[in-house]
């Protein structure tokens, strides 16, 4: 008799958290963490995280820890935050997880004379096996995104086809069949985009989730709650998936 197939349900959230600066210009990481906890994710992929020089001592990390104790941060550059006077902070991508998380080599996505960019890559250790999780924040320029899409596609192609991968983040791309992501479409499946920007009146589907391998989507939702535009200029996007 064949062994029963085990299926794992997963909830992945991607959110550009706007450095935890609210609509009144206040630094409020606890409010950001509260919204994330209410969404009950297994994994959350964040962009525009602005963490303390010692990230483990950061208020956002501490506020997420009861539900999402494992984290990896990939700062792209030092970026002072006027709302955190006297602190040295670092700006970049952050992944937090309910399950143990192990870093993989970051993928450089920087383009000459543009803001530094990279893909944060990590391995999530689920009871059923490993899941690759990558977080990105792509550039504002078309040529820049085209090069970033090519590098991502090449990196994905180096994984075995049966290795599950979630790629999530702020792609800064809203065209349904964007040429900048053509190569990536050959390697992965993009979940049907949801309008997520600007949070107060969502018009553009900038925040996206892509999957590869034995991952099956059930729902993708941009969370429209009145509190969200007071915390960030992007809506959080929630993907409900199953693995197996």
C-alpha cells in the first residue's frame, strides 16, 4: 500500500511596511506587528524594514517574536531614520517565520546608479521538509526591473524543479504581462495579482506572490482594513497555500 501523502497548509504574507512609520510620521513597530499577528501567517516577507544596527534588539523583531520567533534580515544599505533620532539603522528586506529559518546566500539585484537591491533568500524548515522563501523589493526603473527579473529567473532555474519555492515582495510592476518579468514567468507561477497600492485607494498590484514546485494556491487577498493606510502606504497581501 502506498504511503499517504502529507499536505501542509501555509499562510504567507508579503507587506511593504514603510519602515513602520505611520500616517502621522510616528515610528510604531508594535502597531505593524499587531496587524501581522492578526493575519496569522506562518511566514511574513517584509520590505522597507528599517531595523536597529543590532537587529536582534529591534522593537519590531521583539513585537513579532511571540508568533514569529525566527527571522532573517538582509540590509541593503545604512539609512538613517529621522523618526528614530540618535539610532543607526539599516534598511532592507526581512523574513519572519513560525518555523526555523536558515539563511541562504543573498542575491545581488543592484543596478548601476540606482538604489542597492538584493533578494533575501532563506530556507524554512517545516516538519514535512524544506521550503525556499525569497523576499524582494524591485527597482522603480523599467530597465532596472528587467535586469532584476533576469537575475531572479537564472537563480530560480538553478533549483531543482521539485523544490518548493515562494518568491514574494514589492515588485514595483503593475502591468499584467510585464516584459521585465518575462524570464521569471518561464520558471514560476504568479498568483493572480491583487491591487495593493496605494493603501488608501488601491490601484496597482505591486505586491505579488510567486510559487514553484509542489505548492498549490487556495486564495490571495489584499487586506483592506481601515487601520492599514494609517500604518503603511501598501496593503498586506495574504497567500493561502498548500504544500504536498
